[in-house]
C-alpha cells in the first residue's frame, strides 16, 4: 500500500498506509491523523479535510475541478497547492507523497 | 484504577466521541453499547449513495473494527440497554447483566416517527433509518414498481430521486403545502418540487394519508388520502420525521423535553451523565434558546464537546448548524436555521440550477441554502456563524466575490 506522510501544523509527521482506490481522506481518518476532520464523511460538502500538497507531488495529481475547486477557495488559508483529501484517489504512484495540514479546518 | 466511560448508542455521535477520546489519549476505559449489529456508521449515505448501490457497506463505517481493538475500546453491539440505575451507576443490559460506569454518555439517537393510520402494519410498508432498513428496501426498488413515499422531507425526496433514476414509478405525498417545509424556505421548496416533477415523480402537496389498503397478496396495495383518492402502490416508504430516543433517560428520571436536556458542555442534570447527538435538546451558545437538531454536524460537534468535557477541557458548543442533501445532480448545502427570517436575497437563478437563498433577520445573515453553489455555502458558514450584517444587494450581486465580504 502506498505510504503517505501527513505533516500536522505542529510539524509532527504521520505516516499512513493508504488503500489504493480509496481516498486520501479515508486513509487519514482511519489512521486518526489529527487535523483532518472530514465532518461530512467525504462528500465534498464541508471542506474540513484540506491539505497542502508538496509541490513536487502536485503535478502528479489530476487538477481539482467543480465543487472541489470552488470549495478550496473558501478554506481558511487557501494556497495554490491546496486540495481536499476526500477528492483525491490513492494510487500506487502516490507512494511517498507528503502533504501538510493547515492550522484549522474551520 | 482508571475510570470507565460507557457510551449508549453506536451511531455517528458515539463513533466520533470515541475517536476523539482516543486522539486526546483519554486514559479511561471506553465501552460502546449499541442496539444495531453494526460498528458506528454514517447515516447520510443511507438514503443516497448506499441506497443507489454506489457505495458499499464497509465504506459507511466510521472506523474499521481494528481501530477500536487497537485502542482497547469494548464494543457491545446488537445489545440493548434496558435501564440506568443512577445511584449505583450501573446499566442493566437486555440479557440481564450489569455494566457499571463512572461516566455515561447517552448517544441514543432517534427513532422514526410511525404513521398512526389503519393498515400501517401491512407488509411492504418501509421506514428508513438504519442499514437494515435500506437492505430491506433496496431489492424492492426495481423498474416499473410503484413506490409511494409518505412525507416530502429530505429522506423522502432523496429516496424519490434514487428510485426515479432506477425507473421506479414514484409518488410523493406531503401533508404540508410544500416539500421540506420544516427546513427551508419557499423558493427552495418550489424549486425541488419542480425538479422532482420534471424527473417524472408524481408529487402531491397538501395531501394527508388516512389509510393503507391491502392488495390481493395481503401486502400494501394502495394509499388512501384525505381527498378520497387511493394511490396504487407496490411498496410504500413512510418518511415523516424522527423523534429523539429519550425513553431510557426519561425512565432514569433525567430532565427531558422533546430531547434529553443538556447544557453547552453536553451535561445532563446528573453530573455523571452526558448526552450527545439527535437525542438531545441542547444549549449551543450560537442560539439564544435550547434547540434540537437532527444532523451529522450536530452529532460531530457535540461529540467533540463531550470529549473535551470528559478530559477536563472547557470547550462549550458554539457553532452554526449545517446540513446537506443530494437529489439527482443537485447538491443542496445549508447553514444556519432560516426560521424567523424577515428578508431573503437570492443569488443566481434557479433556472440555471445554480443559486443560493440568503435569509436575514434584522439585517443579519442567519441562514443560507445553496443549490450547486458551494461558494455561497462556504462563505455562508463564516458569515452565518458570525451573524454578520450584510446588505442584500451585495449578496445578490454576482460581480461581488463572496470572499471579499467574509
């Protein structure tokens, strides 16, 4: 299973074994990574699973579209590398990816 | 010896409380007692993606079994709690055994409201609250079947959308003059009524069900309304709301009033008992009055509050509620409660299937209902949370970026 590293706002690393085909949010929630809330359960409703993707990995992800793109803009501190993890499908190519968690999801 | 926290109920609130306690490194023992056979799971997909078969059972579970095992959480599923003895701090379970607690958290959720009319116990009449309910309903939803849905709220309309897509012939009977009347304003109601009719749903408002008639096979065969019409039915879904599950609390003498009464820390009037989620009528600092909310957001927020209370934190509940519904390709996102509004402003155009209704009270934004317009919902979460004063002219101006007023 691809390993994804979540770095929380305090700088602590959380390595997560993510299931291929699942979403990055599901992997984080299952591993109880602090700071990934996923209040709506992965339905792209609440934007509480926001992360910053390491720029080196950003290009390997499909571009955000539709609701994800619209919601990201309204998170607390959106950046060019902001993504909602409930919309990111885990693939083997993402093994080793690093993402950072914002200070708040609200 | 460390303390024991027993959670009664294994729904979304119970699951979220448990994982939050684990994250907070709570050093007591956690025991969950739930009367369903399932691990804590998400209910919202039941009437949407789980009913339509788009998602599997396992994806409904908030956490897999291993998460609870690893954390040493004891799960007693398929187990009813019969009574609470507050003096000895002991629960009586269905098999007669006892379970003692230091802290008790009631997360008993709600039960469906039953319809009290003749024929209501006929076969073929369904309710929808649990995985088991959907597993019983789904195989019957095949093309050409005639489904009559009693109640045009979220659940009824979400099922109508799924069923219509499957080629089921759907009739929705709503007692009120418009659908979703309890939770939204007229513009949204009328819009969704139109969308359902366009999808082929026979939607009748102002129509009360007075009886169910048996068909030749002894199952339900028709639904008789107060206009004396009988709508033919192969199956029926009754979705007329829920009632908070307070029986256990009431029998134990806890203060209840259409919900177990709790303060903004989720405390009942017993210092050893908290209550969270659908079953509560609670203080939320966002509101002047106690409220009862039927939503995941409330279950999650109260679970976090309770976790703080149990671990010595001071985190009063203070949040604007939010909700969502998916019907066809329409995503309705809502924040705040629109009740009591004295003005509305509509951004966008319903004819474009992308619009939002803003509800104001004395110039302050109290709620937003957004259809396929996530920015209005996201901006609304911030603005409604702050009860911000906003000019209606600003809200409806599509040239104004909502971010600029957040």
